[in-house]
C-alpha cells in the first residue's frame, strides 16, 4: 500500500484518464509504486470507476498534483484546487481518494510594505499549504486568540517561500519578523493559523530568488 497527498486540477483529458505529477517536493512520493500506464479502480465511498493512471515526474512544481476530466471529477464529487489523499492498494489494483483539507509547514514571517489589509504568501509556500492561487481572495488568519481577514497577495517570484504581514499587525499581535512559524491551512474555511517557533533566521540569510 502507498499513499500521497495531491492537489486536483481539471484538464482536457480523456474522461477515464488520471495523470499524477509526483516528486514535486523534496521527498520521493510513495505513489511511484503504481505501475506505469495501468488501469486501476478509482474509489470514493460507493463510487467506483476504472481509470487509466499515468505518472509524470520532473515538472516545475512545489506540491504533487493530479489532473482529470471535469466529468470524472464531478462523478466523484471532487473539487478543483482542493487537496486529496490517494492510497494505492496493489492487491486489488485500486486507488481510494478522500479529502485532505489540512496542510502544515513552516515558514519565515517577514514585514510587508504592501498594506495593512494584505497578506503576502510566496508561491512556493502557497503550494506547500494548498492555498489556491487567487489574487485578492479573502483569507482568514488566526494567531492564538487573534483573528482577522486579509486580501491574499501572491508575489511574482515563483520560488518565494515567505509569509509577509504589515508591521502594524506584527506589532498588534506581538509577532517578531524573521522568525520561523508553524503554519496550518484549512481549505474548508480558508483559514491560516500561525504559531511562532523558536527557530530564528537572520535578515541577511533570507532567500532572494529569481523572478517567476
């Protein structure tokens, strides 16, 4: 048995074809154990469908993802830009799928100059957390008992992995810039929770990566 967490994208594919793009993160995906170009039974609850699974590697991405036709996604009541857990069962050659709405990672919090009502989330960090790339979308941020709503900003730098808040909120919520934080994103209510960590990063060691 092997499993992996993937984001769903709707694509113009044959109706019973599922394409998995793996090894986008640093660790190798267990789903590479799936035989190449085979027919498997996709399952969710009582819904079953024979599908052809294709595996891809080496594409530019920060989180593994899967692609399928809109009709197949509707049949299984799957939503685009949501994160799911796929589990491969070699004994009966099946794939079970279920929602995986919570994602966690760590990132460095820095000060932003783009406005008090804006939360800047680097594209790489956005991908790791499973936050849909929707510029200007309302995202809820929670820090302990503190809670507020912000407009999402995604910088043009494809490899940006930082979280940025204005100095106003850093001071109000007593958060220190250039410190590591544990982040958890819940796709069900579009809420990002952050917790300070003890790890510290000096200002001069923050990555300054090339543009998207």
